[in-house]
C-alpha cells in the first residue's frame, strides 16, 4: 500500500507532461477523459480513422455536453501538435474523424510488423496521440492516456500497356496507368519518364492515365522507364523493354526457263516487304550468274533489271541465277536462286505462231462504284480492271499482275491476284491502287502462270497512262 501514492504521483507527472501548455484552473468540477482503443490499426495513408471516447464528471460519471476535445500528436517530450478536434454529444461522447495525412504528422519510424508483413519498417511508422480537454469556467482540465497506432504508406503501382513486339517503322502508343492499394487511379506529385535513358514528357490523358507516342520505331531493343512519386505513398518505378523487329523481306526473280546461245538473258528482280506485301525500292541487290562450267558472272541491277548477252561460246546446260539482299537496320536479309537452261543456237526456222493461252483486253480505270475515271487526285482510290479470256482446254490457275511505274520507270506498286479460270471463260479482274503523289504514271497489266516461277500466259502487256493531280 505504501507504493500507491508513488504510482499516482508518476501518473500525474506523465499527464501534465503530455498537455498542450494547459494549467489547471480554479474550476471546482473535476473531469475524466478517455480515448478508445486504437489497437486495430495499422491504417493506410488516405484512409479515414475515428478518434472516439467520453468526457465525464469525475465524481458522478455523467457526460459533459458540448465540450471541445482536442486530439494531440505527441511528437516528443513537451513537443505536441493538434491533429483534429471536435465536440462531445449530449452524453459526453465524442467521435472525431480524421483522414490520414503523413505530411501533418512527425512519425517515429520502425513500427511493429504484427500479422501484416506486406511492408518493411521503412514504409510504416508509429504515431503517438492522446485526447485533451482544456478547462473552462465549469470544468477542470483532463487528459486521456497516450496511445500509439501504426500508419502504413499507400503503395503506388505503375502499369505499362504495350505490344509484345513491334516492327521497324511502326508507330506506337504506350499507355501508363498509376493506381494505389485500392486500384484507384491517381496522379503522382512527380512523374519522371525515360526512353532509351533520354528524359521524355508523357501526355496526361486523365486522372492517373498517361501516354507516350513514338512515330517511327527503329529495330532493336529499347528501354522505357517510369518513376512515380507522391507524398504518403511508396515510390514505384517500372522498366520495360520494347522489342522492335526488322521487317521481313522476300526476293522475286523473273526470267525465262530456256535461252539459246546468242540470246539476251533478261532478269527482273524485286525486293518485297513480306509484312505488307509491298515493293521496297532503292535497295542494293547483288546478282550473280553461274554457268555449268562454274564460271560466275557478277551482274549489275539497273532499276531491278539485269541483262546478259549469251555468246555462241557460252556453255550449254543448266545455269543458275542467285540474288542476295544483305539486309540493313530496318529490313532482314533475303536470298533466292532460280535456274534456266541454255541450249545450242538453232538454225533460223520461222516457227509457227504460238497460241496465246490468256488474252488480256484493254485496261479500264474506274472508281469503287464502277464509273469510269477521268480526273484522278492524290489519295483517290483507282480500280485497275481488265477482262481476261481463257484459251486453255482445262481449268487452269493463273496470276493476274498489275504494275504501276512513275515517270522515271520506277515501280511504285506491284500487286497480283491468283485465280482459276475455266476453258473459254472470261473474267473481269480488278486491283485497286491509291496514289500518294501527283504526277504521270504508267499502268501495266499481264498474266503469268505463277508469281514464284513465272511463265507468261499473255503475249502482250497492256498499258495505260494515269495522270494524278
């Protein structure tokens, strides 16, 4: 029993030290103030918590109405700060909401983990508080016991939306979303972003949503990094790799299957972008001609065409044509070989005229409704159509080819359609073309057996001129 006064004396010292510079006045009614248990926390930045308790008369336990209760943040000894305050109700109870804002508190780091180990000690901290009633004309000053609770920083989460792979020259929009623990969108205080380690500025598309546009990608691996920072939140960063592939290519070689000594070999070579089935102009292509006696003749390609004049002394037998595109920073390499036979020069005998297997009628230029076009503008779709007639004795597969060249005789469009035609059947075949530049163009239409191993089925190449305004 002798220790009781000592315990009481210590309690009085502690309560006095926790007060906000308050001195007990001359009021005659003593009060008692309690703060309900805060042990159910941690609580996360941005969430709302309730400070509750009751202020009563010390002797009768009757509630004191309309008393101002102050929730005090105890930072250190004799260093206190008001967090929030509110009034008691008719029965002396108070319930004061407060939204956690780490900028308004000075935490003591290193909170306990408890049963929630999702964050380390550097991301959560202790906050000490007590409730206080300052004396007035009727009631004396009172302070509740001190309690502590744990505050956990909210977690920023960056999500980056992109394709798995891209192709060279493609445009790309990379989208970024920033959310918190509750998957709610929010804007960071500081947002830093880098493309290939170069700082860039993201476009703000809405709350928590951003984007970055790349107009023309280059082949290779690129890095994209985003760092988001916000008060009361754990900083997040995302580093993603953007893989850009080279565009696939294919070489198409056109040549006859048989030549005679003394004849001129004519070879046509085209480099195609396989991703969009379109011609790739102005690329260096290496062509070589190999004879049966292993003599290799390097050839020069001029606008995709190569010629070689066979002499009477050139070897007869199987020859081969090899073409190679080495590739570059945007296009993959490609190679192809075909063969043909060189025969001895025959005596000049006028052969009987061969029968044309497919006859092609004149070219018509119409719009999408089938009306003839006379004035053509840039960006206006042109339908190139012609009627083909079969002279076959059975059903045969044919390839209808449309080629558009500019005034410099450079091919700007090469398209084809493969179909089956019956004996004596006539087909109306059409291929569309979209001009991108004004000027004069020449359209050529012809029919081959196959695009890979071409054998002309029509003797005459039909031509027409298009003027684009």
